[in-house]
């Protein structure tokens, strides 16, 4: 059973940066590299929404329009970790950020753009990001 743990959230002023990490454990050796991975976020007034995804091969990345050009997703398969580098943060980026794994091996990472409510993904517990004006 794959388990995901996010970290790196915190309180920052607008314009600053944060890097979120998501470490996967419990997967047999090497299998993490076959999973497409995504980041999502949720606020008290909005349901969970897609932020970014990366294909299992790391050859393709996908972003929500609201973060394109500011956020970057990348992965280190040697560490079973996916990252979300968030630059030029805005108050509207304030949310709980969740990491998700599509454990259907070799799946198309692009589908993660449309699956923010998909319970069959493996989800982390979330990390709070707060951006002050």
C-alpha cells in the first residue's frame, strides 16, 4: 500500500517562494517511477482543484492556468519524491495542498488534470500553504 506524505507548507508573504515535497513509501522498489503524480489544492470555500501533474516518465508536465509560469512540478525517482516549486506566490494560492498518485502504472499524466475528486488515486494528508498580502 503506497503512502504519501507532503511537507514544505508554511506562511509566506506574497511574492515569495515555497517548495512542497511529497514522499511515497510502501511501494515496491522502482514502482514509484511508473506512477504519474499530481498536486491539488483545496480551500474552505472551494472544492479540491487541480494544480499540476507530471507523467510517470517525467517527460510531460501539466499545469492549471492559474499557476502556469509560476509553479513547477518535478520528480526524483531515486528518492520516491515529487516536488512543487511555487514562485511569486499570491494570496489566492492559500490552500491545503495535496499530493496524489495514479497507481495505474504508466498512465497518461494528463488525465490527472480532470480528476481532482477521484477517490481511486492515493492521496496524502495535505500541507497548509498560507500567503499573506
